[in-house]
C-alpha cells in the first residue's frame, strides 16, 4: 500500500490511523475494518489525505472516501453510479449521476465479499479510463 497527500510530516496512512484512534468508538472500529477490507481487496491501494482531513483510497483514480459523522461512517465511491451493486450495499446518494455511498450505522455489518467486489470493480473502472455508466438500449 502506498501513501500520498502527507501533511505536516505525517504520511496519509499515519493521519488516517490517527483519525481512527481519535474517534475512539464504534466509528473508529468501523472505519478501521473497512480500511482493512479495502487493503485486502486491493494491495496496491494508495491512501491519501485530502480536502482538509478526508481519508481517500485510490488506484488509478479515487476509489472512495471515508468520512465519519455522529451517527454513521460514510464510504463514498467516486464513480459508484457506474458500478454494479447486486448486494445493494449502496444506501446513500442514490440519485446522483456519479457518486454512490454506503452509510454504516452503529451495529451494522457490511457484506465483506460484496464490498471487496465493489472495490475490484472500482479499480477496474479507474484502470479502464471509462467514467460514465453505459446507457441502456431503448426497446
């Protein structure tokens, strides 16, 4: 795993680890678990620290961001509208043209294999250079 977007002498990975530790509750545990799944799914994922403190995971472009709020951890896939989601992990930002998000609330679990499949698909999409969903043929 590579780092990018270091700040004040700390690598992006160090800053993400610090954020997880600062949360100190279920949100930190959730973000940590999802980070590990991201790394398992794509060993070449690059961790970045952008936009004044947002963890970002990239591979040939942004895969997703990881934000924490009082009541949820939000993983926003930059090109989520172009990804197949048969397990219906996306449960937020569903009416956008580009992004899709997974909101995880306290006590909720995410299907690990379905999440890894989304990561694989996002990496493949980034690597292909395509960014828009395919239009459906009219019948």
